[in-house]
């Protein structure tokens, strides 16, 4: 299954992993929200709720799409956050990794807090 994340001129395609979180998010699409930023991370609220998965993590690789369970938010890190050590992408909490971007997530640097963001099936 594939999705697209769209904000302004930025479009990122992603392929879903076979996880419970991916299934819940896909079932909730389309999602429209407003961007929040934290360092080089964008995140946004969703109508989705799910449990923390066993393999949840706070340090992610570029292109891994995360779901922050406590905030019911999709989080996409593309660089350093205020708590990163070295060059790692460290999110604020352990998150469920539910998809992998097929496009460069560094495009998100041009997305500003308050911008509209949509997640759709593709």
C-alpha cells in the first residue's frame, strides 16, 4: 500500500509497512491537519489512536515515518531535533515506525508550522 503526504509544493510518497499502526492510519485516510515543527521534524495530529508497538524507537533513520502514540501524531524527522546527539534524528518519545518514504524527506524543511498537510491513499 502506498500513500502521499502533501503540503504546499512538497509531495512525499511512501510505502506502508506491515504493522498494526500502518493499517489503522491507512483506514483513517484521507487525513488533513496543520503542521507543527520541532527542530528538523514535522509532526501533525491525526484522528488515529493506537498502542505502542514492541519495536517502537526514538532514534529514526531518514525516511522512516513515525507515529507518536501519546500525541496521536504522525512525526517525520529529517534532521536534528533539540535532543539529538551528533547527527542522529531523535524524536521526543518512542514511536511506531509505520512507513518508509520513497522521496527525500529533507523537502520538509520548506514546510512551516501552521501549514496545511494532507495524507492520502495513492
